[in-house]
């Protein structure tokens, strides 16, 4: 497992060692000691899974302190263009964004400390977060064909 620093301090791209054979692929995606050796005191408290169709944009999700928490994100099927944005007030990289391609082929993960927003656009056949207007401000070309608002938060 490799831990690669991103341009936003505290964020890491995690590249698992893949074991492939005729049956399929195996990868270790979490190991407490390895995470700790790489400066991540990560407590796995909750886990969420999203299934999104190709062409879906899930806009930037984040939590405000004191509810902010660290997370890992990955794509378990298909491919996504994942965007992160530093929303930590006072951070030297406040407002900076970075994009990554995550896919079930590479099984890469992102580690995101508290204060980092995260969203993704499904580029592959299937993929696995809220404001389309924020993603557009990142000047990242996103070929959105139609917008389906989230009824839960009243977005339009």
C-alpha cells in the first residue's frame, strides 16, 4: 500500500497493492498500523455506499465543525472523476481544488481530513455528492446532460 501526498496538505491518495488471478482481484484498503505510520490516526466509525448512474454529478459534500470528520473515498464499480476542495479557514490552500480519477480497476482511495469537501462525476458505466454550481466554479469540464435535484435538501 502506497500513501501519496496530494497538493492539499493532509490529503492522501492511497494506492493498494492489487493481487490479481483468474478468479478476480484482491486488495487491502485499510490497515490501522499502515495508516498510523503514514500520519493518519483514522477511526473507522461509519461507512456509506452510493450507487450512481453514468453522467451523474454528486456535488461537494462537507461537514461543518464540530461535526466535521475524516473520511476515505473510493470507487468500487466503474469510474468517477473525484474533486476535493480545501474549505479549512486559515489553511494556506483554502479554496484550492484537485481532481482524481478513481476506478474499480485501480481501487485507489483518497484520505480526506476534516474540512475537505468532496464530490464526484460518474464517467464510467456505473460509479460509486450536492451543488452543480460549485463544481462549475472549479472550471472542471463536466458534461452534464440533465440535472436531477436531490429532494432531501430541496436543491434545484
